[in-house]
C-alpha cells in the first residue's frame, strides 16, 4: 500500500509520500511515489501515486515521455490543462490495460494527487481518480490523501487550514505519516517530502527521509512520548456513585427488540 | 458504518461501541451495537457487532432467544464454547440469508467482537468473522477493533498494553472514538461503554454516552486542544543551509526509470 498527503496552503504546497509497495506480504519492495516536473522559473508540478504500481508507473511514464510535444505537462498553459493531461494519461493506460486486468480479476485501481503552479497562475491541487476525472482542493477542503489515509487523518483534520505556515504544515504531514507508519506495516520509509513556496516556480525544499533523518526521528520519538504524556494528564473517568450524573448507568432492561443492550437469563 | 473497540487487560475488559448505522447517506439512523449477556455471579458476556445490520441483528436474536436450551450462551461451560455458539449463530444466519443476499449482489458482511468471563475461568476476548471462525486476543495483541478502525488505531497502539489500568484503558477507548468521530461522519453518538472488572462476574460499570455527557465532552475539548498544543511545541523543520545534513536535498537527477523523482524538461 501507500500513504500520500498533499496540502494547498496560502503560503505554498506540501507533498509527502511513503515508498512501500507490496504484492502480497511476501513481495514487499520500495517504490518512490513522487514525481516532480520542474522547469525552473516557469512551472513546478508534483505527482503522487497510489494503487496498482504497474498502472501508476505507466501513467508516470506517459507523462514524463510526453511523446506529443504539442500537448504535454511541459506545454500546458495552466494547471487545469495540466491535470486534464494527467487524466488523459490515466485513460490511455486504462485503454491499454483494463481489459486484460479485468480478465485476470484485477481491478483498475489508481489514485493520484497532482498539484503545482505554472507561471501567471495561482497554485492548484487536484485529486485524480481511476476514471481520469478529478476534483480540486478548496479553502474548505485544502488537503488530499491517497492510499492508507485513515490512520493519519485525525491530526490533519485538527491542524490544517489554509493559513497554516509551511513549516507547520510539513510537520503535520510528517506526524500524520508517523501515525500511519506506526499502525500499518504496508507503509514504509523512505519518505519524500517536497515543500513548494508560493510563486517560487522552482523546487527549493525537497528531501528524502530515511531512518537516519534526525528531524523525523525527533518527530517519532517526541510525538509518541508527548502524546502519551498528554493522555496521562487527562483525568480517567470516575465511577463513584457521586459521579453517576455524568456517567449514568444504562437503563436496566429494555423491550426485547427495541434497542436493548442487556439480556438477562429468563428463568422460566 | 460502525466503530467498536474492545480490550483485554489484566484488570478486566473494556468494550466501547458507537451507534450510527446507515444504508446510504440518506438513510442514517441509530442502532446500538452492544449486547450484554449477564447472569450475575455466574457469567458476563458482551457482543459488539458491525457490518450488515440485518445480519448482526439476526445473530443477536439467535443468541438471545437461545431456542436450544441445551446449547446456549447461558449454558456454555466456558468462553470457548460460548464463542463457538456465536460462530454457529453467524453460520445459521448465513445459511438462511447468504443465497438471497448474493442474488441481490450484497456481500454477507458481519464482524463481531465477543468477550467476557464465565465462573471458574479467565476472561477471554474474541474476534468472530463472517465465516463463523474466530481469533482470540493475546497479551501481544490484547485489543480488537471492528468497523471504521483505522482512525482510532494509532492512539490505541501507543497506549494499550495488558498492564494498563481499567480507567486509563476506558479513557483510551474514548479518545480513540473521538478521533474516529472527528474524521468519519459514518460513526456517531450515543456510545455504549462497558468496563468489566476481572472476576466480578457482574456488570458494574456500564454507561450510555450522549452529547450531554460531561466526561466525554471534556475528552473531546481537552484532547483536541492539548494535541494542537503539543503539536505546536514540536519544532518545525529547519531548511537553513546549515541544517542540510539533517534535511539533505535529494540528488538532482536520476536515471530515467530508476526511482527518480524529478523529471526536468529535456531541451533537445
């Protein structure tokens, strides 16, 4: 599996991906899931992929090869045109592979996050589906996740709004990844982190994070430890009789197939 | 959907369930997912259900009706016999419904947590699958979740071991539920929380938690707020040149289909 998250903030864009891939638990490997398309001063676009690795690699190859020089990520006038080109690449792979996959009982499964900035336009961030259609991030919903998204969603929901500074957002993405790594073995290091500063039109902050990365190690150690500390500081529930107003005992017995919760042996 | 979690600790058992059920987003309702089988002084057994509501209600009915007085949860000699009876109930419902469900294109989907204690034996906790088979919690893996389990898994992974006291485990279950409620609309109040003290052989701590419950409101307010505070206290990543040892810039370009991450326009 995979975990990728990307955020569109006022100050820029944050992209983070893991690199674990597996075809069954006995076929675990490493595959980077971030691809950066950069023409400094003109455009930066980032693609994150999840789902069937054969499909997502094919999509990436289609986009990077850009056989049709008239219509490619390098010539797209704006991010909307660029994301439609990404969608077309997905559909091209679908056309080539979907029938054979269906014959083999394999779902055509791919999910992409695609975002960036082209000179003259604002930053944009999209979630592209297996049908090649897509939705865009908005101020109300300014992030996307693909892959094993659920473990790391609560912290993102609690922290991220468009006004959050880039450093804090990058930290949040890493904490979200840490929670996912902790709970799901199908997500793994190294991580690729790219932080794009609005209007820079070049990649200035891009790191590959492995076990040795001191900052991520600090996050892993500190976050778990501080979480347990905060957890310990919150009072346990009280079950004293005096607290029953707060923790009322449930009604003893309810009608049989109403919503009871308690069945007691009927000694007849 | 549903979120239920149960833990087997040295000091007792903790069971927590939500009560949201839905058949599509326009058919959201409330259904309690905890059923308690109690014969004070002799046995306490708790069943948590997720999956297709028609199936889980039928399983519950089979078990509570106990038509065969010779073989029921009330007569089971130990928890292993009891859980096999639960598995048989799942199989009985499968026999009755699975064919019609398959005709309708509906999966026979049900997941159960079943645990408790019968006099003369230790406490036991099981996860029962749709095939009626089951696994048991162990000291290494002392909790089970069913339904929307992923959002609330990281905090349980970080906190729960068999030696955790009951109050702290109940708090952890509620924090885990809070994260799930925050990120997934298909899980909702009221909650049912049952904390069983080892060898008590009766239900002494059982509460139904709604929006008005002061303790859960405190958890919801405090946890989110303290989480953001801890998050804020952790240093943001530094991108200064002096920090490049910790946050190295990725290598500029890689071979084309090795695992690169960066494609730059080839100006040929």
